[in-house]
């Protein structure tokens, strides 16, 4: 596990929900929000770099993960609740506002936070998942179409207990395959070969996972062990329940259909990242949907875990953005 000098970890009461935070540094607050299947630790390379630049760098365990509270109800993981957690963390730490940075599922949490509470979140950086304003298309219908003859992984995650049973057979091996398969190091599928993020009829998601043949330059065995330990504590249902709320979000956010985010914004994608590739249409719409866009960058050769795979490149982009917002 990477040691971060000066890092403090503690729990806060975020509007009635216990949220675990890891923070370092002093100055204007930058709030980091992770995705699935991750942890505050996914920001281990950003926290010290941002703190060294004169900011209070704060990463949370999203509800359902690690040391944060893990409600059992599926609808506790609606975006409006997760935005409430982010607002609660800012207030609990005595700040009036923050720049919010999200990756993977953290990106929709961050963009929704910026959309609903612009006076709290004065700027927003999104990694991997592009900003797509709420629209007329029911999310589960879209994901069903994306699967084609197979089942897209988000649709596969919808039924409570199914993915949990798969992962539970060997959580460490499942995490290793999930992380590697989405990375820029994974070999591309052969012509006509299905991707690792769809499921054949009657199959499992991990049937198509790839696995590394040696150490990864950006993730050591101790890093993977940290994630395994965090999920051993919290389980996987909390993270999976986020996927099960996409249609709830569609209803909750109907008043913000096609609404742009006006604050300063940054987008960072990866050339080999699935959501970056799928989100090309949304990225092309940024002049209308993110009128305050500072920059939109797709990092070459990088997969889904860009803040770990290319920490130097991501840090440079984030620090440039933070300086421009100050």
C-alpha cells in the first residue's frame, strides 16, 4: 500500500450518513469521488500532488464502500443521495465549497453535484464517463440495446444477488480480472471476439475477463490487496446498487433534462477506455452541455483507470485546471 505523508483518515457525519474521508494538505478544497470497484485509494497519486500544489485534497469512500456506511436498501444509492453525501462532507469539513473530481461512477456523482448545487461545487472535473445531460431515454433501455445479442454488464448487474454470487466465488481473482480487462494493458479482442464487458446467455461476466501475465507498472500486488481487503469489509452490494438506481435517477432528474453545467469543467478520457469510446457523442456535445469547458483530453494508450495508469498525465491536467479555476 502506498504511504502518503501527512494523510489523515477519519469518518464524518455527512447529513446523517457516515462517510469515510482521506485527506491531506491545506487550502481550497478538492473533493475526489471514486467509481466501481474502487476506493478512496484510487486517488493515491492525486492526493499528494494536489496537496503539494496548495490545496486541501479530500477523497471519500462512496457510501457502500470501504469504511463508509453501507445501507442495505437499493434506492439508498440514488444519485440525489450520493450528491447529498458530497455536500455533507464539504459542510462537515467546515468548507463553503469545493472543486469536485469524479472517475467512473464518481463522474456522474460529480456532474450531478455540480448540476444540482453549483454554489457548493464551483468547478468539476470528470474522468472516463462523459457528461450526458438527463434526457428522454430510459437508461436500462439504452444498456439493453448496447448488449446486442449478449447482455451488457450494466444490465447484468441489475438483478440483486446475481453479480454478488459470481464475485463471491473468488473476490480477489474477480477484482484482478475486472481491473486488468478494463485497463490499457489488456490485449484488444480479436476480430469478431466479444468484449470482456458483455455476458453470453447463461454465462458470467468473468467468463470473458483477461488476466495479467506479470506485474502491472501502475498497480502492485499490495495495491490490489488493499482493494480486496476493503471489499472484504464492505461487500459488493453497495457498489452494485448504484447501477440498480439508474432508472430512479432518470425520474429524479427529470427537471434537469438537457441542462448544461455552466461551471468551469475538465474532461479526461483514455484512448482505450470503454466509457470514453462509448461516450464519443456526448464528448462532441460539450460546447453545448459544458459551456465552461476548460479542456477535454483523451490520453493515448490509456484505459479505464487513467488516474493510476497515467498518474503524471492526469495530475498535470488537474493542476492546470485547478490553477485556472483559482
